[in-house]
C-alpha cells in the first residue's frame, strides 16, 4: 500500500466512524472483504481443537470492541504478534431522558464521555450517531447503527459582551452549559406534553436507514454527538491531518491495514477495545476478559497459554503528545516528539506505560528494519503522565508490551492534528512486525 492511498483510506475510515460501534462495523466489513471469517463468542469454535489451524478470523463484543487474528503456525511454539488500539474517543453522549425545553428551544441533555477538551465543542455543526435498540411488531428485540449524517445541533458560545472575562477564565459547567440546541419549537409545541421525543425521531431514522428492520418502537439508545466537518489534509505543504477521533482511530486503521498485509508466516492479532477513555474497566474494555478469553480458546490449556504468551509481544498503539511550538515548556526538552518524524516510544518509570528496555529495543529494531524514523517520549518529571491500554492489557494477560503512538496536537479536542506521514510510518513498522 502506498502512502497517499493509506492517508486517503485513513480519512475515509474516520469519516465513516463517528462512534466505536461504527468503527467496529467498518473494521469488520474490511476484514470480511479480506477473507476473515466472523466468529461468535456463544458458538463452539472449530479452530478450538488445534493451535495449528491456519485461518483468518475475527470476533466482536458489544458491537464496539473487536479482535482479529491469523493463525499461521503453532501458537505455543511461536506465540502471537499482537497490536492493540482503542475504538472510543472523548465525546458528548445523550442522556436516557434527554429532551429538555428552555426559552422555547429543544435541547438534548448530555454526559461528557472521557476527558474531553470541552471548549472546542462550542460553535460546531454537530450530528448524532450510535446504536439504537428497538422492538418489532412481534416484540422481538433488535439493535442497529444509525447516523443522522447532517448537522442537527449546535452548542453556541456565550458572546464575549456577556462575559468579558471569557478569554481569561471562562469555565464550563458540564450540566448547565453543554446541552446542544436541536430546534426552535413553534409556540404550540412548547409545553412538555407535545415536545418532540428523541425516540420518535429515532424510530423514523431507523425506518429510513434500515427499511427492512420492521422497527416498531425504540426502547433504548447509545448516541454520541460528533462534528460533521470532514477530516482533511491541511497546511501550506499539506503536512497535517486535521480530524476528530485521531486518538485513536488512527491506530485502529493502521493496525488493521498492517494485519491485512500479514504474509501467512506468524500468528498475528489485532485488538481494538472500547472504553479506554473511561479507564477500560468493562466487559469489552482492555481491563475486561475479552482478549484473555479469545487467547484461551486458541490455547485451551493454561500451561499452553502461558508458554505462548511468553513468546508473544503486544504493541499498544495510542497517540502521543507532539511538542507544541507555542507551549514547548510542557515537554521535557530531550523528549519532544515532532510531527512527521515517526512513531514515538512512550516510557514511564511508574508503569503508566508498559514499555521496558527490552520491548523498546524490539520496536526500535523493527523501525530500523522498516526504514522508519522513531522518537522517544517521557512526561516532564513535574507533570502527571497519562496512560493507555498497554499497561492494562499487560497486567491482565501478562504479555511483554510496548506503548507507542504517532505524535499529535490537541488530543481530546473535537478536532485533533497529526502529521500526514506518521500513520504511514507506523503502518510500515507494524507490517514488518506481523511479517517477521
Ligand atoms: Zn488514546
């Protein structure tokens, strides 16, 4: 795969993946197109009997986490080459009883998901997408993915004339200041008994987007607001990618493209977990049993699995903070990753990252073999360090792990900025890893 094709594919994937559900669905569709067979956790897996089974498979959990793998040799003898990433990004999620009317405007109550940078959410053209559960005429329960696709809402800023201190100290009350405006109600609809109901709007949407679904009544939903502005390559020399959810759909896409290029020699696995932004402690999150349970089915005996894991490596790919020219003092002066200068090895003495000298040198060698530049990051010693799925997965399954990622700006903003070529550099390193 060439660099321009890679970047085009990345932007398209981000645009089509406004929520973890959509990301998972798009990854699954690409895997199917490339000869992967879907497995279901409730089924007996035919490949369970032997770890030497050759084949390409994937399995989803909660429609929002996905594990894909290729078994090409004896797992106990050769272990797994694993890449991890996460499907979720900070955002605003709609509350269960969301409708509220204030000053004649219909608004939807929202919860903040993860550590969102909230200021950039104001004055954006927002749409809404996610998973909707409904019953059909026979009272059967189903769920489907929906996407309003159009800008249907906005969170207008308060004018500076009404808050002269806004540039110095505007703070955001998450309960009071965030509910997006979705419509100005006609006078006759202003009393609460005739207010438009989100579930009715969703029923219309499900019937339009899934005409064969027989949807009769919407029961529940998990919906996130997102910015409709499409991802773009920007800069005088087109050096940057500007997009929502670069953290961490960039790594999901990069891991996926690398996995598709495996060459039938090694046992390769890609895990993309939901719920990283809220601590990973869920049934489908990295702190849950999903990956361990899949590995157990590939190596059913405990001793086999321990032996396989001892021969395995996990590359946990999640974005790193590039050194910002306007805030350069926020980085250690020897550890300021630059955009378009290659993936970053993330290290933390207190194990907020799982990297150790052994795993770091394995990744450094990989980058060398793939002819890819590589950088190093540690947080300033007087600042707290973030974390990611790497140390969590390492502690759950006990596998050697390295935390890496491409440098970005504006992490957790509604629009983040990355170097145009770093994803492609990371892809080349991961492809080398999967090919051996
Ligand atoms: Zn992340």
